[in-house]
C-alpha cells in the first residue's frame, strides 16, 4: 500500500515548497504580527486577510507525544511502533509531526528538537524533528 501524501492547495503551496527547499515557513499576519498554524485565509486574532510567509528557526520543544503500536493505516505497517508528537516551535506555534532518530518510546515531553526534512516520494518533502544537537 502506498503512503498517503499531502495535496498542496494554492493556499498551502508555499509551506510545502518551503519544506522542499529545506525551510520551515508559516504565515505571519502583517496587520497584527500573529504567527499562525494552521494555514488560513484570515488571521484568527484580528481577521485580517493580509499575511507574509516567514522562515522559522525550526527549533522547538516536544509538547506532547504518543507511541502508536497498532496499525491504523496499512501504509505505515512497517513503521509500527512510531511516535506522533506535537512540537511547540521556538516562535510559538505548534506543529503535528514525529521525532525520528531515536526509539519511539524515548521521546519525552520537554525534549529540545530541530526540524529535519524528509523526502517521502519524488518531489514530496515532509517535516519531522530530531533531538537537537547540544553542541
């Protein structure tokens, strides 16, 4: 079974293009400065439709994490167990992703992480996180 892939829209395309270019980008409202996720046509703070795409540091902290031991989608059967984590970015917004490079059960709330970019299909890149290098 093939892995489900994101379907960029006109609105979300800059996010996905950024990942392919090795940059994590989100919308920042040009009226009030709110950095937002999820991507939206209007700011949830001030309802302005004006925004710019901003490259972020990619640094963050694990806010929440869970380990999946059951196969919920056959496309991920070979990856069980795996973690699904919410990462609070240094800039504030939260992103749903997972932490790679360590056993799933070793991911802890509060862990410092850094974004990494993974090509999952030709031309399709997703964001994941790795423990931040302390050096």
